């Protein structure tokens, strides 16, 4: 490593340019991978925190924000199957929230369910849902975007917050925490009766999601297969894993967002490789006489090529560290501004480090071709 480091240190300005380029590539790759991960993680927040073993969903629904309705009879038909403990009908659709402080209106995800049934597997939610037995009340997601107003702060302080949803006066009587996603800026939860008051044109016997809980010891795959065989094709029967995968597949394949983030990470890799190649190629060209001398006195190509690969490894390590530090800071700022789950994970940090090593190694192998073809007699 000593020879490679001495050659890099010989040109401090070139070294700094190389490290800046690699840090930028690391920044670009990790930001794109971070946003892509946040997309998938936030998209399935409800899928993972709802209290269920099997879900019923309309095959016409593309994702959970705007689901298509299906008959509530399908949910109650499932009650007759062995292993099914209870079911919960869920009503979901966006409504119009009026910010009570500035009167601005924006769309908010609105969920209705019977308060006597469990809905979310969150600490404290069972006590909060009892508040929904009153008329015209909702629970507000404290993880919603700030454009809805300081609702969570005021409710947590014991103040009364009254606003309008779909032009109907509503009181916020409690809080829960779910968070935003690329399709949801905020969420309120209420009883099925209150939900139907907010959407009077929608019938009670049409739901957007059905949750099925199984008795302890029941096999979810076996019950799912039995339900799928019996129920008509107007409803999908999905285990928790299948429900999560369906939503993830939508954002990854059916929308351009997942592709854009993956493409951005690839472009970061390419940009970094080009920068490192230019730096190493310039260094090789500048030291051709020295490499020719090593070849002339008997050193093999493997030793000479190893010097360039040493430089690549040094550049990868030294460029990676400031890049990760900047990403860690940017993740925090972006998470605070968007409420998206952005953070540096160990797996992502290791993956990007290996990609950085591969990026620099590929560049070194391309740059070292000139040394491999070097004839000392021609140089001298």
C-alpha cells in the first residue's frame, strides 16, 4: 500500500479531486437507495401494522391509497371457515381536510372501522379507539405532514381541535402514529358510522379492505387457500406477506418511481467509475517511465498492476468515509422535512462500500491496461 499511497500523495490537488468525485458518487448512490428503500418501507406501513393474518382486497385495486370496493358479504362468508377467529371491515378513501389555522384544504387518507374491533397493532391504540364511539370524532396521525397544521401538538397539550373534513365539522379526540409515504401525506381514523357520514354517497355494505384474524395455531396459507377456492373472483385473498409484496411490487414495477431511484444509483456508480478512471489513467500516464523501469529490472505485470489497484482501494476507502458522513446528515434533514423513514442502515452502508470498492477496482483495471501493454524498450 505504501507505493500506491506515495504516488497519490505526490499530487495533493489531484487526490482531493478524486476523493471529492468518489464521495459524490457514494452520496448519489446512497441517496437513491435510501429514497428507494423509504418508498417501499413507507408504502407498506399500514400493511405491516394492521392487526390481521389474512386480508381481503379487490383485484381492481392498484394500491391501498385508492382501493376499489367489494361486498362486505365476502368478509362475513370467511367467518364460517375453520380457523377464522374474527373479521374487521375497513373503509378507506381520501377526504378533504381543512386546516383550522389557515383554512387551506388538502387530501388526507381517511379510514373507518368498527371501534369494537382491533385495527392497528400499535401501543395505546386499543384505548384510543374507544374514543371513536362518539359522533363526528377522529384520531389524527401524529406523523402526518405539517401542512395539516399543529394538530398533534395541540391535542397532546390537551387542547380541543375542531376542523372540517369533507365540509363536515369534526373533532380530533386522540392521536396515533403511522407516518407518511409517497402516496399518503396524512391519515385520520374514525368509526365506520362516522366514516359513512363523511362519505354519505358510499353504501355500508361495500368495503375497501377486509381483515381476518385466525385462531392460535391455524395455518395462514392453508386457510388462505381454502378461502381463495371458495370465494368468488371479485376479491383477492392474501396473507400478510402477500399483501405487503403486492404493494411493494406496485411501487417497484407499475410506477416509474422505483425505476428512477434504481437508475439514479446506477448512474452514480458510472459517474464515480469515470472519475476514478480519469484520475488513475492520468497517474499511470505520468509515471510510465517508473513503471517501465520496474518492468525492465524484472518485476512482473502483477506487481505493477498491484500498485494501481492499491491506489484504487485507498481512493475507495478515503472517498467513502466523507460520502457516508454527508449522507447521514442529509438523511436526517430529509427525514425531518418529509417524515419518510430515511436512515443509514448497516446493510446499505456495507453494500455501498462494496460497490465503491468495485467501482474503483473496475476503473483501476481499465487504467492499468496501458501498463500491461508497456514495452520498456519503447519507453527508453
